[in-house]
């Protein structure tokens, strides 16, 4: 096929009438697409948890398609940036809960630049046949970049994480978050293209049958694919079940001063575990096979504090089952680690997992000397955490438990390699106390639901202050706690050993979509250059 390179008239961004007159002022013609771009970004934000309005992502993307179709790359860049701000400023509002608006706005602007660059590319490929396919691939290429750079990446806001309640969720088991996100974008842009061609038909400018068929397929194929992938999603046990207990001890106060309350938080988790032991003894709940504490449940280093060590050991012996403790550990070499410690009732600490994907500006300060010149908040992170180097899989009472600590749940690789190293279930110990009652907790919980389906594993989420939850391999939450309340959850979770296509394929689907995006962008640029040369002759 030959791509058309006729530019869309600014007064008619739908591309229905490129030769139409231009009514209204130039300012109005600029403001309307800008306003729609911001609105579509806000609409996409509203589709994310804690709301269950996942379907709003489709009209949000369709409106973005309206904004970008037929634009120059510069127009796509500007409108994409406005869309990104409309989406990310409210989505990432939790980052400013304690440290103020400057980091929140700076992060949102930086991430919106990635989206702007993607939208510039999408504007270029909208002149190609089957453009929603190329555009959706470009979106996933942008998400792949955001998940890796800078400072190890920031995947928050990946479209897949807003689909924990959506019909596209089974696609996570087929190809992970990239395939799920691709299907969503393809369907959203496809809806716009179907609408555009339908309006063109009504205006007696009938599109070709091939173009109409492709547009319809861009909507139907993702939906059909999601239903076809449903058999990949199962909550049946393949290796029996395990009775798991989650402890949410709560914290004295929310906020960054949480880390100054170390002993109190440890005491809270010991107290709630003792309550669980009493309930087990009274026959009110079954004895768990093992117990999971959250991240930072013992910021008092149990390897340096005899009192903390003795208290943890005592409560483990009282229960008589293994316990995973979230600790902040100082090593002899001077390193500081966010660590999960496997504590055996007979042998004491027998294994550890050091968090590998540590959070920039939260657990370490990149370019500390430079950043300290512009922000006094650098002092809140007095010592940078060190990174772990091996996947976390604990053998707890015969069950292989994969560990992905808090922030790591956002990263595809950090969850996947626990399963490829034998995990029969996954635990995501977290500490969200810093972010008070913001939406961050619910956004992160949705990530764990997507991971459950992606790898067909039960996922437990023990959190210091809520929301702790037990998630089935099909993504359903079967138990959860409230926020800022001490609680424990006990549940029989199905254990699974088979691997989904997403687990086996790893980064391959994402890599193929990046190649597809590069091919489409290359074709679009080449077609545009040839069109300009032809016009100049």
C-alpha cells in the first residue's frame, strides 16, 4: 500500500475534510485540541484504581487519537505533553504527600516528556495504513523506555496497571503488561478510527473497504484476544495449598517520620502476631504454615539489636512456624539493605532477600552532591541503600515463596524471575505509611493483581498500614484489610507450578513491539519526507 501524506487541516483534526475552510480564530483552533488533550489525560487517570472505571481508558485513548491524527510531529509533541500532564499530575499526586509539590510536579513533568515524545511519533504514523497498530506499538515502546530510564526507570502509570478489573486482563497471562497495554491502546485508537471512517461515510466521502475492515479489526481483535486468553487464567491448585498469615501491625503516625518510630512499629507487629497466636490457640483461625510481615516491619536491625532479635525470635517460637520479617539491615562492609529475613522457629534467621530495585530519591539519592544544592530534603535519606543481586525465593514450610518488595512490583523482571526460580506463590511486602491515605496504596495493589494473572500465582500483599490483601491467581482479592488499622489475614492459597506464556516469553513480546514501533516510525518518516519532496517538485 502507499501511505497518504496529505496534512490534516487544523480546523478539522478528524481529517474528514482536509480542504474545509477554517472558521473561527487561530487561538480557538489551538485551544480546542489542547483542551481535549488535557481532558483525555484526566479521563485516563480516572480509569485507574481505586476506581473500577477501567473502560474509561478506551474513550480517553480515542480522544487522544482525535487530537493526534494527521498532526505534524511538533503538534503531536505539544498535545502529547498536555495529555501526559492531565494524566500524570493527578495520578502521581501521592508523591507530594509529605515532601511537597516540587518533587511531585518535577516527576510528573519528566514522565510527561516521555509521553510527549511517543505522541510525536504517533502523529507521524497516523498517515499510514492501519495506523492504530503502529501507534499502539509506539506507546508500548514509550512505556518500555520509561520503565528503564532514568535511574532504573519509573513504570508507574503503565496502562496495564489500570486494567485489573477489565476485560483485557487475561492478556497479561499471554504476553505480560506489554501485550495487555498494546491491546488496550489498539482498541482505543481503533474506536476513534472506526468513528472517523463512519463519519466520513456519512459525509459521502466513503473510505475504502480495506481501510474500514482494518479499522474494525483493530477494535475486534484485542477484545477477541482477551476472551481467547481466558483459559490461561486459573485459580486451581497444582501443588496443593498453603495456609498463609499476613500481619499488618500499623504505625503510630503516617508520614516520613515513620522511620523515626522504628521500635514502635516493630512492637506493633509483634503485638499483632501475638494476637494471631492467641486466636490460633483458641481455635478461631487455623494454624498458618508460615507468616509474612511487611517491608520495614523491623527498622530496628535485628542483627545488631539483641532486644529486637529476642522479641522476634520469641514470637516466632510462640507460633512455631517460619516468619518473613522486613528489616533494615546494616552489613559489616558498611552497606545498608532493605531486607526480608526468613526466621525459622528452631534455627533463627536462615535466609535473606535484599531488595534489588531500590527507589530513587526515596531509598537512595542519585547525583547527591548536585541534588543537595537545590533541595534540602536530601538529608531525609542520610545513607543510600545498597542493591541486592539475586532473586528472592524463600522455602517456607515446604512452599517456594517469591519475594518482590514493594516498589519492585512495578517492574516486570523483578516479579517474573521469582517465578522462573521456582516460586509457587508471590509475596509483595510493602510499606505505604509514608503516603498516608493517598491512592498510591490502591494503585500498587492493582499492580499485584495484574502480576497474579500474568504469572498465574497467588499473591499476598502484607503492608505496614494497609491495604494488605490476599489475591488469587485469577486476580481476585479474597481478603483485605482497612488502612491504618492493626489486622491479620489467614487464608489457604492455591500453589501453582506451571508457567504462563508471559512467564516463559519474558521480554520477547515487548521487544517485538519495540521493533514494530521502530518499523512504523521509520515508514512514517520516510513517507513524510517523500511527500514533501513531491510537493516541492
